[in-house]
C-alpha cells in the first residue's frame, strides 16, 4: 500500500474513511447540512449536531485519534452510557464500528444520537453480510439469532414485511450497518 504524508498524522489513506475523517474534522458544518438535507424528519426538529467521532484531537487523552468505538465506548462517546444494557440485549457484543457519530441536541432540551456510515460508491453497501453463526458454535448461533431478532424488530417498527434474512447481507458484526432505532429512539427520549 502506498504511504502518504498525511498517514503519519493518523489520517486514513483513502476512500470513505478518509472522506469521513476530513468532513468531521475540517468541514463539520457542511457535513451537518448534508445530513440534515438527507434526513428531513431530523431536520424538522432543528438539532445542533456535535460530531464526536472520528476526531483528530479527541476530548480525552484516553481516546486515540480517529478512533471509531463500538458497544459501550460508542455509547459513552454519544453521552448515552445509560443505554448499555439495552444495547447488549438488542445486538451481540463487538457490534458495528460506525464511521462517524454525532450527538443531536434539540431546542426542547432532549438529545439523541446520529450513527453514520460513509460510502464512496453503492457497491460498498454489499459486504457479504455477517459471519455470525457460521462456526456453528452455540455462542455464534445465539449471536446470529440476536441479529435476526434485531433486524426483524426494525422491520416491524418501520412497517415492513418481516424478513430479517433479506437484510443480513447488510448486517456486519465488525463494522457497517446496524439497525439501532430501538436504542436511538430511547436516546431521543432521554
């Protein structure tokens, strides 16, 4: 892989990861404007968005530059640690790693979370899906069932036909798309 001068400062080499890092750290207003344009229901609530991941200069010395936390650390970055038990019951441990996280602050005093996944081109959406359950171990099968239940819950919440296996190619355990409406709706109510 080619080495670029900016990588010695922790920046990604190329692709959607670099683009996301650049937008969060150099153009957060433009990123916020584009996100709100794409999400009219969120825009209607007139939030202020504070991008908290991935930061070139994190607010804590314990956090590495450009880190993309998952599970409890993700919730801590979003100031939503109180949701850790609910997240653990909703999705298996070592859940997705999101490219960008923002805290949404609303004028009525409530707050929520925005979890974003950067993609450079449409084919990036197709990853081959989750490997959960492929080993056949009881723990792996339990994780697979938990993911299927979570996807079915999201489908039901959105009024879609329940067919979790249809969406498993998008549900990746290590990174990527994870349905979080249950946790997000709880966060919005916090």
